C-alpha cells in the first residue's frame, strides 16, 4: 500500500509498505477523510519526538473498517468510524487508574505516527478496536468528523483540566484550532466571559462564534498586564493554554486569581524549564493549580463528543478552512499547515463524502 511518510527529520515523501496485519482485538481501516495537525509539523520538521525513519504520518481522520480481528464485537467491515488520535490499551494499569493516555508509559497512548504508522496510508491499524473506535453518526460529514480525532477532544480537555465552571471568566491563550475548541468547551461548560489571545481574523471570527467575548494580542505587551487592565485588577478564574511556548506559564500564573486553575494542552516542543513567578504564585501559597495533559481517547468519549455535534450543539464547519479532494493531496495539505497562511485554520483531505 501507499503512505505519506516522515523519511527522517525534515524530510517526507510517498512510500510503499505492506498493509498492516490485524490482531484478534484490532481493526484495519481505510481513510474517508484525513486532517493535518500542528503536531505533524512538530514531529516532521522540528524533530519534537526524536528521529523516525519511514514512518507514515498523521493521527487525525475518519475511516471505513475493512477488517476486524476474531475477538472484536461491535465493529465489522463496512462500518464508518470516528478515529481518536490517542488509542490506549484499555486493559493497562494506567487506564485502570484513570490515565489511559499514558497506558504503557508517559504519553504512550499516542501511537499513530509516534510508535507505529499513522493514518496517512491507504490502510491503517487500530489497536483495541472495541475500546477505541466509535461509530460515525450519520449527521456528521467526513470532513467535520476529522475534527473529532484531536481538535475537539484536546480543546475540550483544556476546559476540563482548567475545571471551567458556570460563570467563570476564562482566558484562552492561543486560538488556533485547539484553542478554538477550548473556547467552545468553556462556553458549553457555562463560562461568562471568555478572553481569547490571538489576532488572526479567521481565528477571531471563529472564536467569537464559539463564545469568546474579548480579545487581546500577545504582540501588544505582556498578556497578564492586559488581562489585569480588562478585569479591573482582579484577574481570571481559569486559564487554558493552547499556544505559545514555555513563557506563557508565567503570564498564566500572573493573570489568575488566587484559587484559579490553569489547564495546559499545548505541546511544549522546546525549552528546558517553565518559570513560575514566585510572588504571583502567592509566594507558594496562592492555591493556583497548574495542570497539563494529553487528550483522553476512548470510545465512550468519542461517542459523547460525536453526539454533541450530531445534536447541533457544536458546529465544526468553521475549522476546516481548506479542503482538498483526493488522497494524493496530503503533501499539499501538510505543506500548507507548515506554512500557515493567515486564512488557514485546518487543512483536510477528503477521500469520500
Ligand atoms: P496552532 O499553532 O494552530 O495554534 C496555536 C496558536 O497560538 C497560533 O494561532 C499562534 O499564533 C498562537 N500563539 C503563538 N505564540 C503565542 C503566544 N505567545 N501567546 C498566545 N498565543 C500564541 O496549533 P493548534 O493546532 O491549535 O494546537 C495547539 C497546540 O496543542 C500545539 O502545540 C499542538 O501540538 C498541541 N496539541 C496538543 C494535544 C494534546 O493532546 N494535549 C493534541 C493536539 C495538539
Ligand atoms: Zn492532532
């Protein structure tokens, strides 16, 4: 089969590989639509997870099942499925302790285009099919379905990690596709005021649609100073970090009220240390919680998030700004994500409606 692969750090191209084998609990799928992620860019061009040779890229897409193992109960060839980016081993101790995304080791629930070939192939392998796949609701088109692999579950996890509650004032640092879904997740959880950090027109418009009420630019000075000015010196209840680098943590701590919580879903691709400002952290006694996590996968969560979209409570159409027709356009979509023109949110490659 054909796949689009990372040949080595900084170099990518089409390769031929054997079709993956199906174990008793697994499924083999063929993509219906695929999306490129900022993480593919970190992996391929920044070497963020280290060297990989001839590894098929991609972890976002929806698919049709073509083969299932003898022990798979709820899926069969021909089924159309949502595919989460994170596919844990559900019988692991980490999953039993509530941290399935770390099954087998830190972040090891992330398998596609990390420990095995990703989804940018004519076929791809899904471990633990009954635990990881979810049936694709008929109300969701294949392009929107790709946003359920990673953007929705990750952005919403930011709102969970920050523990957004009714009436909270929430600051969302970075309003790319993940941050936009953090805005939407905070809004659904009942935030009153949502301050987005970002200026790109396409993102600001989408963020407003998802419930953001105010905007600031990190280019206009320190984020925390601007937040303090906007909130009469009080700060915000919650911060979600979905963009920037290690330096955003100090701004987040400074912008937070005592007792506030930070949820980070940003992938820190460089830098050694994160600074926590001593005085604004209440000299160690400010009850300001910092929490960061990889998105949870799992069928139940995918079904619930899919149900929100199918019920019309979450419109994913503003995210897919660039849609290509045909598998052969993956390279173009990947390069577009790397170059990030101002009007881009997500590039998607559609193989089928
Ligand atoms: P993105 O690059 O499209 O969005 C990040 C946004 O942050 C951009 O719009 C950028 O302009 C903005 N930004 C840059 N510097 C900033 C700063 N100093 N302050 C505020 N904003 C700043 O990326 P994305 O696809 O939205 O993903 C966001 C992050 O989440 C990435 O690092 C991605 O790798 C990561 N991610 C994490 C998970 C997870 O499970 N935790 C899953 C998927 C992606
Ligand atoms: Zn992704």
